[in-house]
C-alpha cells in the first residue's frame, strides 16, 4: 500500500496523574499513533491524516480467510486445499513468529488466522477456531453429497460459512444489540426466510468502515469479563489441577487455555461463553481490562483510556457533533454542563470531576 506514509512515526503517551487508584505515581503508557494514510484515496489528498484498515470492511469472513490472496494461501491446508489448515486437536495453525504471543508452556504455539489479533485473548482465539472448524465441517458435508473438486469444495464451503457469519451478525447479534425495532426502521433486517434471497444490495454505497465506528464500537469493551473460563464438565483429562478459571490478565496474549484439557480449550471456552452472561452495555469497563490490560512484568494498560486517546489520535469529532453531522439531529453545543442532555446527572457529575 503505497499511500501509507510511514509506520507508527509518533507516539501519544498517556500520562497517569498522581494519586491514581491503581497505577503508581509517574506511570506513562506508551501509545504509538495508528498507522497513518493520506485522506482522499491518493487522488485528491486533503492533507489530513487518516488511518488504515488491516482487514476488509465487508462482513466477508476475512477474519477466517484473510484479507488478501497471499494471506489465504497461508491459511489453507497445503495438502488438501479444500480445507482450512488446522493443527493437532483441530486448533488453529501455529504461528512461527513466537513473538506474536506470550508462550508459557513448552509445546504450545501462537496462532495464525485471517485477523492478526487472534492471539489477543483466548476467547477471541476460540471464535477463530470455531469458524475454521466450521469451514472444514461444511467441506465434509459437501463431500458426503458427492462434491469432489477441491477448489469448488473450498469456494462453496467458504460461501456457506460467510453466509452463516452474516446471518449471525444481522439476524442474531445486531437484532439483540440494536433491537429489532431499530433494525426494522433502518431496513437492516434480512427478510425473505428460506424461500427468497436478499435483494437490497446497492453497489454504489461506500462500505468503508467509518473511522468513528472504529472508536464507538469499542463499547464492546464494557462486555469484557475479569475472568476467562473453560466449561467445567468432563474434567477427566490429566491436567485437572490446572484451574478452569483464570484472571484475564493471565490470559492476555497467552494461548495456554486453548491447549488445556487435551487441546479442547477452544470448544470448552465457547461453551462457557454461551452459558454465561457478559457484563451490561454501559460506561463501565471491568478492572481486568481497565487497569490490567496486557499486564507483563508489572506494566499494564488501561483500555478505556486507550480508547479515548485513540479517538483523539484519529481526530474523531465530539459526540454531539457526530450525531448532528451523521444522524442529522440538532444537539446543542455543550458549552455548559446542563446542556449535556444525553447524559444522566450521575454521569455529568463524574465528567465534572475529571474535566474543567
Ligand atoms: C477481552 C476482550 C478484548 C480485548 C482484550 C480488546 C482489546 C483491544 C485493544 C488493545 C484494542 C486497541 C486499542 C488501541 O490501541 O487503540 C482494541 C480495539 C478495538 N476493539 Fe477491542 N478488545 C476486546 C473485546 C472487544 C469487543 C467484545 C469488541 C466489540 C464487540 C471490541 C471492539 C473493538 C474495536 C471496534 C476496536 C478498534 C479496532 C480498530 O480500530 O482497528 N473489542 N481492542
């Protein structure tokens, strides 16, 4: 990508004020700025700094299949290319770059997947494992139906897997997150059931991810739990003394939980996630992510502070301006605390305590 200026040329450190309830006096979080790109798609650069996407902005399974042909080659099984590559126990293939994660047990590996963030936390790694395994399951089903051509098998399984991801995203996840009412108001519901196809695709719409979305959707950080857990049934394996529950700070960037219980960690973790409620969508980020993100040798980050800082790095406009410009609402410029009408009183008091 020739329009990327240069890699991480500047930092925007976060200086923690003295007297913080967690971080020692004098703490500074080292935060490199996001990789820059020119605004205006190279042709009409405006001079303002933009950021680069590492994966595609379509819901096209790029987290499973990568965002380029070169990435995909590395992810397919070289001997049976209709399948996605897996390692022992149907886990994700190993990453030869051992610096991609923190390895604490001999014989374990960092993983590769369509999205390089696969190693951030084992719960994310389990989702990746699920959709790689699902691809391979679909290939086997197609073989059972008589399909034989390797490339056709791969492409058909990929298509079905992506359709399932879209179905889960729109009909299941977004209907919960936004509510069906909002989905309906914005024509986002996939209708037609099994008898017809969605015909609403408009190739003239710019489908780039809005920069604001990359900051706003971090609301998902309020769903993070302080602990990671494996479904606790069937503790019949030899590593039974290795606890099924781990504090999240001990699981960041460490694939160990995926290797536990005879390498069945991914499916056990997925089962745990489906049977456990995540924290509410709110302004609270649990301690494990707010104070202990990527804890290593006593040094850690605050994910909520990173999010605010990243919004500034990307030049995201204030909330009220965003809603006015993008949603067409008329919100007053919050020049006084009382004009923050979209916040409750408790939140306004809290904001007053940190902003002047
Ligand atoms: C344990 C779980 C998670 C961890 C440890 C985590 C960690 C992170 C980190 C470290 C960043 C980059 C921060 C920065 O430097 O600016 C990030 C970005 C982000 N996260 Fe999370 N996250 C988690 C879960 C989630 C969830 C559940 C969602 C939404 C459903 C989410 C949405 C995002 C988004 C949209 C970004 C910005 C991505 C980009 O601009 O490239 N994260 N997360």
